[in-house]
C-alpha cells in the first residue's frame, strides 16, 4: 500500500493496486494441509513488503500498540523473541485444519508459527502468533462451594487438595478469511467487503482496494478456551466431552449482576467440565468476546432502562422487542462463526452441551459436530431478576425442558425489578 | 468522504478534502460549557453528510454491526428509539466537563444526547449515546464471604438482607479528541495521527485525509464504572470516597487464575467501596478494557510460557523483562488517559485509592485529583503463584508498605510454578 503525503496541499492519496504486490509477500492458500503450502499470515508491520493480510495483530489492542509507538515508548521495529513461548502440548494438526470451510474466523497455523514456519523465520520474515496455549490453576468460589456441597470431589489431579482446578487455556485472536466469512453468511464477498468498509465508517481501505488480500485481522476481541483434562482428548469422539460456549457478560461474569444468568451458567459449566474430566472425559469452556449480544455495553444499559420503565414493567413478553427498538437487531453475535473454535481442537462430538440457545445448537450441529445431550441451567441457580430473561428465551424457542409452553399472558406475569 | 469505485480497473480512490465538508456537519468545540455550543459528536452512518467524527459507535462492536448489515439481518437506516433509555440519575454537568484538557478519551455529552441535544434530534440529526447509566443488584460470592466473616454488614440499603449489593453502573465508550490525546502524550497531533494510521496497518484513512475532524471513535473496548452509594456524592470532596481503578484480566476476574492478584484485589475494592457507602461515603470501581497491560491475551500467554520455562524458573527478578522480550514494551495501558473517567463524575479527591500502581497514582494526582490514602491488597488475599507478580511490582517501584527493599538475590528466590 502506497501512501503519499503532499504537505503543501494537505491532500493524501491512498492507492493500492494488486500489481504493486511485492514479491516478498507470500501467497496464502487457505485450507492447504501443509503449513508451508498454506503460507503464513503476515500482518506484522516491520516490513510492509511482506504483508499478505489486511489489519494487524492483537485485535483491538493494535490501537494501543500504535499509541505506544506514537508516544515513543515502543520501537516500531521490535520483533518478538518467541523463545520458550511455545505451547506445552502438541495440538493438531487435525483434518479440520485442512478443510477451508471449517475455520474462517481463526488461523489454526497461528499457533507456534516459529515452529511450523521455521524456514521462513530463518529468512527473516516477521510472523506473529495469533494463538497461544498455557496452563493455569483456577481458584473459584463457586467451585469451592460445589466441593463443600459434595457435588465435586477432590481427586488430586483435576481438582487439587487445596480446591484449585488445573486447566489448559488457549487464547485465539481473530483472523478472518473473507471469502469463507462471506460464504458462511451466504453473501457475495465483494458486497461483504464494501459493507464492512462503509458501515464501520471507513475502517481499512484495503478491504476495497486490495481484493487480492483475502485475510483480514479485525480489531475485535479474542476468544479464550479453558480445557479440563487432556486437550488431545477433545478430538476423540469416543471420549465423553462436556462443552459450554459462553458469550461474555461483564456485568454478570465479573460483577454478579442478578438480572441475568451468565455467571451462574458459566460456573455450572466449569463444575461439570471438571467432573467430566475426573471420570476420564474432557471438558471445554469457550469464552467469546461478544458483550451484550455483540451490541456493546452502552446499548445493553440503554435497553435495561427501557425494559424497566415500560408500561407494564419489565416482562418476558417484551424482552427481545426492547433490544430491537434500541439496537435495531435482537442479536448480532453471529453464532455461525462460533464453531470454528471447536473445529480447531478437532472436536467431532459433544456429549454434553451446556447451552439453552437454539442458535448455538444449530450452528454447532450445522457445522458437522454431533451433540448428544443439551444441558439447561438448573432452576436453583437462576437469580430472581433473571426470570424475565429465562422465560423470554424459552418462549422464543430456546431449549425448554418444561413441556408446557407459556402464553403471552403468562409471560406478562414474569416481571423484573423497576428502576429505583 | 468520497468513495469512488471504478469496477473496470478495480482501482479505488479515497479522496477527502476539508472543502468537501458538508454544511450539515456541525462543528465540535471540545470543552465548551453549553452542549449546544460544544456540538454533538455524530459518528452515526445513516446520513454521511452530518458526520463530524472519524469511526463509529460501540467500539469494536462496530465490526459486528457491519457484519449484521452485510448479512441482511440489520437495516443500515435503523435509528435507535431512545425512549425511556435515559439515566436514572442526573449526572453533571461538572466544571471538569467544561475543561478541554480534563477529558480527551470520552465525551461527557455522550450521556442522554436525546435530552441535551433535543433541538437537533427534532431537526433529524442521528445522534447516538456513548455513555449509559443503569442500576443493578450484585450477587458476589466473595462479598457473601465478607458478610459471613463479619467484615461487611447487612444494612438493608447498600447491602440487602439477601446479601445483594445495590449499585449504579455506567458504561462509557471511547471518544478520542485527537489534539487532546496528542497533548496528553506530549506529541504532535499530525505525528500521532500518522502513526495511528500506519501502525494499525491502515485503519481509518480519515486520520490522514481529514485533519479537520478532531474526534475519533476507535474500535477498542469500553469502560464500566460501578458506584456504591449516591453517584452525585462523587463530586463532593468533603464526602469520603473509596476508589479502585482496575484493568481487566479475564483469566483472574472471571476464571480465578492463581498466577495474579486481579480478582482478589477487585473484590476487596468492592467490599471496601460498599463499606464506605454504608458509612455515608461513596465508592467507585472503574473497570478498564486493557487486557494483559493492553497487549492482549495471546501475548500474555506467550509471556507466561517464557516466564515458566526460563533458566532459574519464574522469578520476580525477571518478571517485566519477559514481557518486554515478547511484546517490546512492558506496559501499553496509558494510565495517562485513565483519569478522564474520574473527571466525568466530578471527582476532586480520593480518600482511599485501592491501587499499588505508581503509574496509576501519578496519572491521577497529575490530573489534579488529590489522593489521601493508598491501599494495598491484604497479604492474605494474594494467591501463592501470584507472589512473583507482587514482589516484581514492589521492586519496580509499585507501592510497598513493607519498608525493607528486596535485593535482586531476594527476588530470584520468589519463584512461581513450572509448566506441568
């Protein structure tokens, strides 16, 4: 991409042609089995001639990196020392890694590129990881409670004597293969790119000017995965697998807000994942950064206010409508992209899926993964003010073990707390 | 901004001149006291002629909004129905709102624009909130434990009979006044804009082509503030104020990872904020989206691995160096921008600051807010594997109530767990 600045007129032309593509830039063949044939995703900025993707690493944190450079705190030519950063376990490659359609929102070869693209590192290419794996011990009050209540045992391996839970955790940053995203959504790639550019107010001109660059690293949040038991067992369909897919809700996950069931459901998923690992199965929790159904917290709080002030109070009957009035859409989470994370681990079958969401279920099963049992949140874990959320979701088609379907009049009776 | 697409050659020119600025676009006079003189920030996309800022709303979630439009699920012409979404309390305006230097990373007039810019709404301008205020009740296990241990009482108001904690919460999305950001960092505005553009791989050409547009809504995370007691008391220096400023750490805040002190410190801050409100003071917790010192989780996990594998083990002596080797910088959080959030609430004095960070303290005091007491995390709350973090920070100049300064040899003895 060529940037000319004409200081006299303050007029800048951004021009980028496919013919200007440099010979240093390596082609990417999405879905190729051999990583060296697939090619590395190079979104680093130390050598613009080698770039073969739009955007850069670390999602939203790219902005803070740029700020660091602007302030002089950070050298723009710094190349990471990846010595000793590699994963403690050898994940993959799985057949899904060689299927261009299975993963379009992450790059499986973004894990330990210093190993998989070693010859290119030796040639001086600046290739950055977009996936990292490490280990941890978790100290969670709800898990301590589950142990004290006898629901979870101390086994000395998964659950330690001091009640810590041993896990492996994986961070995955977004790498979007645009033709694949377009196909997943059932739209034309050119229309997708044009809309992404225009409807973000002009983010990344290369979405338009470089149709040859098929990969974009968007400035959105990463996904974190917590694994209980042997991560390599995730790919074995004969081993019992318990899974919760969770979209973050800061107000509940961190601060325990009683208007929703998010943290209780997450904690129950963790408990069950640990139990499954203790009986030689494997557990996985996938935590996505899609706050407020991917509408963000400002919209979320505006909707809460509108719900609590409406005539008739905050009822299950109007739960989704209030989001739609403020935001224009009920849900922007794109569960269609969610199963990519599961495919990265080679998952073929989920024995116990902790989710009430028909959208999540459909996306998982539609992507080719079998689901045996669907687990709802136990009634006793639902906070009082979250009954509105629960009843509204059940009425909208979310999983409802309770067979008797409620009427609109019933739903009007399920009321939340007012503004104080 | 004019976008021409020449389909035949696939060549696109993005040209934007200040002379093309439309008469519908209202000027912004940052720091003006009267909101109608200050002007609304218009980053919505339903009428491009009225735009007076770069980027668009909801931070990173702008990408999901664009995806929703591309997929046909969302109408690009939808205008939010803001009926009944207004704040339950009347915050501000405070003198700090009329000081162009006090807030450069948020827009105080982003709260309830439908009230403050009513005449413009009536003229058809599409102005969106960037701040929202609502209420909640929190159910937190550590708070229940504090009550059971007698450290926190049930008073029926702040802490309810059922141990819920009543709070007001505020979501603030980023709105950057670029000349102010430049000045805060001590750099030239043109250099800042050029670096932001280039070092994000070309995000938002208007950073270069529209030097007349001084406001940018970057695609980063929002900030959430939790208030215990009367939010209007925050602006009264004679009322005791307890404050924790917290940079998010998903691994600890949600999942309880024992390698760091984040959640324990946050919970202790919440406990103390509630106690302060009970004795007629006010408490505030400000939660920033700066994961892994604003380097992101992939870098964070890579650093964990390098720390745990190094010769000599994971010690306090090498804690910061490992981040620097991988990331190139120890810390990209820019605490210089953090006090803006405090100024929004009119804060002049903090009686109890829950933070050990010299960077946070310096930023707060440097911005003109007095700090009386600095509160460290109690020893008993520090997880075992987090001793490495604690000792490293104390040695680096973080607040250390322990007067005897440790030597490098001492720091090598503080060791963390290895990779299993």
